[in-house]
């Protein structure tokens, strides 16, 4: 499902962000990517989203060669990826329903289907009652659940989560992780970049540890490896 | 807020354009009226027959430059001269006609800039003794008309460039303000068209509104100004004949609307294209 072969990314400053990493993630896997700041985790997510292109190497996602992807084909490629960020990235002037519906509107889903899909996905993340609320009226955990609902409403085969619990308290962090696990059980491949040691150690999923742009560990049912 | 600024900018440009257009069109009309009164006069050789005069007239009438040909007989020329110049002294000439050999053709032209060519041709005709032309008036009117044309073209081009620059800036600010939303759209998989369309649509609508408002203003201002000028300078009414609002608007309305929509489209499309390559 996700294949990286000798992927290298060097920024214009000359600093290497990723140094010849190779990686295979199968369909339906749940993978944690852990590592310190500057280890290359976010660069990896940006490469998968095709926000960046690698300096060298191959990236195959959903049978698509991401490196060779033409600009006009990027939107269709991104529709196969759900994405959640640490800072939620919700539209502050729109309510919960509009934020989730927005993801369907931009890909021209018929309004009739949007009216059916949005309540359904809001129920899944436990926010059916708050569909009229604006983001500022919600807690951090609730905002992240809205972001999650938006990420999965188009039913992507892959979900990328970049520090999804970074701004949340432990209780909300666990709720988000449970939702991600639930989504993964539905068949979606889930890739989570995180610093949350407790969650990584408790969930016993595949853990890829990165350090200074290289993969230093890849454990099937792993835990958080201390840097020192 | 930005939308208001954009509408105001386009309105100002279209208003100036409309104002300038109205002035230029009226001035051109006045110049054209003045030009239509400028004639070349052809005098014939002494003792020429009426048939010869008629033949010359027919040949002149075939020329493309000629819009009207008027034959003035020696008697008519003398009567006109007496009326305009002699006053009480007219009786001293008795029945004599000092202008007996001065029957002539008054030739009015389609375009006064062609006068030189026409005069050259007339002087080459057999039976023609002398050709009188209004060189200074002709040159002056042609020059003024051309000058107005060039100046108006220049000002309109500058206004267009300023309008596109300003709307482009406004759209760029709008894109900056909505950068987060655009970023989310892009990550969700929105196509360039879907992302740009609202900006381009907004630009076109703003252009349309920006063009419509000054047209309404120009309509009322023009009527008031023409009414004022006609009353205030009634003595010049025969010389200054202004165009009706319908004559002005029959071209100004479509041109201004196309201009507004064009500015809105061009400014927003190019800016959206430039800034939305995420």
C-alpha cells in the first residue's frame, strides 16, 4: 500500500531531512512513527501528501508513483488519503457540520449524499449532537474528532495523522487513539506520527523509530524507544 | 472589506473611463460637425460653358472624399456677398455683377484629412481656374481629433493597467486571508479549478458591480451636465450639439460591463493561478 525505496530529501539549505529510507506498509496496517523533533517524521508525511518531492528515491502509494505524479493529478491522488493534524486545521467561521461537509463539497459529492454522510460520520466520532457548534465552542478533543470525521468522510484507504494527540490531554488522547484504532479495524491503513510514549507502548502496534532522517528501528508489535 | 475596496477601485476606473468616453465622444462629435462645415471651393476658367461646369461637377462627385457638392451660380455668389458685406452700399453697384465669373462648386468632405489629396486632384482638372481651401482649419481640426484619440487611448490603457494591478492586489490579500482554508481544500483533494473558481467568480461579480455603479452615476451626471451646459451657454447651442444619453450608453454600457468583468476575471484569474499553486 505504501512503499518507499531509498528516499532522500535534502532541503535547499543543504540539511538532509531524510537519508535513503526504505519502508513497506501493507494494506490495513496500523503504524506508529516516532522520533525526536528533526528526525524527519513530518517530512515523511509531507512527502506522502505530495506537498514535497524527494531529492531521490521512489514513493509508491495506492499503486501510484507519487514522485512522477503530474501536478493536475495530485488532487485525485490526495483524495485517497485522509489527514489529521496536531492543530486540527478546522475552518473557524463554520460549524461542525459545515467543516465535515466541506471535504465532500470540494470533491463535488452530490448534496443529497452529503446530507446523508455527514450525520453518519459525526455519529461515528460521537459529535452528532454538536453539529451546529463552531470550533471555538468545542474542547480540543472534540475539535480533533471533527478533524477526524472530515478526514474519513470520503472513505480514504489511508489515514495519515501528524501528532493527532499533541494538543490533547491524556483522556482525549486516548479517545482519539481509540477512534483511529476503530477506523483501522474497518480496513483503513493508519499511519500515526506521535511523541506519546504511553499510547505507543500501550497499543502494541507496529512502531517505526526515526532519528536524524533514518529509520533506526522497525518493530512489529513495538514500543517507544528512548533516544538515549 | 476587501470586496468593498475592489468594487470601489473598479468603480473609480470605470467611472473615469465612462466620463472620459462621454467627453471624447462629444468632442469628436463637435469636431465632426465643425469639419462638415469646412468646404473646398472650385472656380472655373472664364467663358466656360454650363455643360463643361456640369461635367466637372459629375467628375468631382465620383470622388470618395466628397460627401456633398453644392453649385453656387454667379448670381447666388453675388447675392451672398452683398448680404454679408455691402449693407447700405449695395445700391452703388446697380445691376452689375462683379462676380460674374465666380460661379463655383462648394465641396464638403467625408474626412477633412483628405483635403490635400482632393485639392491636388481638383487643380489638375481642365476648366478649373482656382481652388480655395481651408488649410489651417482643416489641419487644426484633424490634429485636435487625433490628439484626443491618442490621449484618450493612453489614459484608458493606464487606467486598465491600474485596475488590473489593484484587483490583483485585492485578490492576493483575499487569498492570504483564506490561505488556511485553501490549504485544507488542497489537502482534501480539491482541484485547481475548484480552489480558484470562487476567487475568479468573486472577481467577475465584483467587476460587474464595480462597472454597474458608475454607469448609474454617469447616467444622472451626464443628463444634469448637458442640461446645465445647454442652459448656461444657450448662445453656443448651434455650435455645441451634445450627444443624447442613449447615443452615449449604446456603446458605453456594453463596453463598461465587459471592461468590469474583464478586469475582474483577468485580475482574479492570474492572481489565483499565481498564488494557489500549493
